[in-house]
């Protein structure tokens, strides 16, 4: 089976960073650059974590003991996520799902080039409480940046799960440096459990992250107010609510608010607060 990928989730920190660079005062450029780099690096990691979670959930077998088991998501819905660019195989003897983009760059529907493999090993049925999925990547590149590290999903029941990321890293192309991080996050499903569709899913996300950006500045990112993620059409690209604080080792903080109007609207409007000043940004 070959599919082309469409990611449902995106933090869009790169777009946010552009806004900060345009509005920050010149004499604080060094601090802002550190914050922005941390945001960009975290964003790239989070976007691929989200993409991987989307794919594994959609392509996971309903019965981990059966190589021919139907996927968790409806086949038609899976095709809206991936088509043409990806080979899916599942081996029940090792309970291993392999998603193979091939050895050369493949342009995916989200505009990113990917190559390499994602493997997921299941301890049991994906949606069973207590089931663990261990995800690794082999020679996996996104836009020629190599993504490394292990992700562990632990199912909490009722569609909720913990996502643990330990010693992950991105090696940027063209000697662009390396970012590394570890994170613990909890995804609590507040709607959509019990159906095969992911389009009716809503998650509330909490947790924190620590890392070192490609400028060798350490930082921490903490979700101060739960991130709310909806997957219905028109809402899936961005969080509709939530606040994240990013603090670097110079004790400078940046706040990102996905719902500055307090309406939880499905739009691309957010705000950032840096050095006591708040700016409106438009996520891409």
C-alpha cells in the first residue's frame, strides 16, 4: 500500500518566529534570537511528533496479533492522510508497523520532503488501556534534516495517552547545528472516542519540555494553559486555545497564546508576549 502524507497538526513556530523578528527592539535582538531559535527548534520537533502520532494512529492495526488486521482509522480516512508517497506494512509476529517513505526525498502533501522509515512496535491493541507503542525512526529526514530519538506512547484509556520523548534530536542540513530535547506530555481526549474517525477528536494537552537549541542555548517549554486540539475541518491546522511559556537559560521568557480573544475560534490568530510587550501574530 502506498500513500501520501498530510499532517493534521502544526505548531507553526516558524511563522511565529518571523513575527517576533520583525517586531522586537534592536537592543534585545540577542535575547529574542535565542527565544525564537528555541521556538523554531521546538516547533519542528513537535510538528514531526504530531505527524508521527497521526500516522501511527491512522495506520495501526485493530488487532495487533493479525498481520491482515484492518487499520484503526477508517480506510477512506487513512487515504485522506496518506496517498502515493508511503508504503505501510505490518508484521504481527513482531507486532511492528513500518511506514517507509523510501531512500530518496518524497514530496508529501504538507509541502515537506521526507525519506526513511518510521517503525512502531505495539504491546497490544493501540486503543487498549495500558498498551504501549514504541516509535523509532531509521535514516529519517524531513527537508534533509535528520530526526532521531525514541517516542513512547502509553494508552491511558478512553482515547487518552501519554507521549514520552527522550533524548530526541534534529541534525540540521548544511552544518546548521543540532537541537536536542526530552519531553513528557499528556493528551486527554475530550471528544471522539469510540468512533473510527479522527475528525471528531478533541484533545486537551499538558506537559513540559527541556532542550538545547541549535545556538547551544538551553530552554524549557511549559504548557501553562492546556492546548486544545480539534480535528474537524477548518480547525485541524492550529490549536484553538492554550498558552505555552518558553524560558531560556538567560531567564528570559516568551509566552505564546493560541486564543488571545478567549473565543476558542478555529483561526490562525495568536499572540506572543516578549519583554513585557504583546504582539498579534498570524500562524501559517
